[in-house]
C-alpha cells in the first residue's frame, strides 16, 4: 500500500499567535484534534490529489453542533468531504480552551489536502 501524505490544517477564526515559538493553547488544541482525526484516516490513497475544507461548530462543552463542507471552497471534492465529515462526527472533541485572541473559539475550519 502506498503511503500518501495528508496535509491537514485547522484554522481558527481571528487567531493570531503572539510569537511563532510560543505554544498557544489553541495551537495545542488544534494539534490534538489533528492527531485524533489523522489516526483514523486509513483510506487516504482513495483521495490522492483531492482537498476538502470543512467548517466545524462546537458547543462550549466540545460537543459537535455541525460539520459541513465550506461552500466557499470551489476545490472541495465531494467524496473526500463526506469521508472527512464521517471522521469528524466520530471524533470526541474536548472543550476549546479559553482564549482572548480568537474571535469565536467554537467555530473553526479543517482543511484536508491529499
């Protein structure tokens, strides 16, 4: 089986890190979410060359309210979006940390690019 590199990023609305070397709480949170989802993404070969951006909304306790393909990304691949949403729906999120640098800590985007 060929190994495929999964480019994965999480974008928080309005998040600005004070210094690139600082590990901000939101950066640590994003890294943990990334690891959780990537560890269960076994079929990456099926989506080589594809991408999907998914908008996630959580409540204050970390419960998933919604995960939808971001309609402003014209490069979204429908099958990858469906798979990404499945993975997200099966992810146990922790509450997002308190943060005064992020405008809405419970809404963020995940970009899958393979």
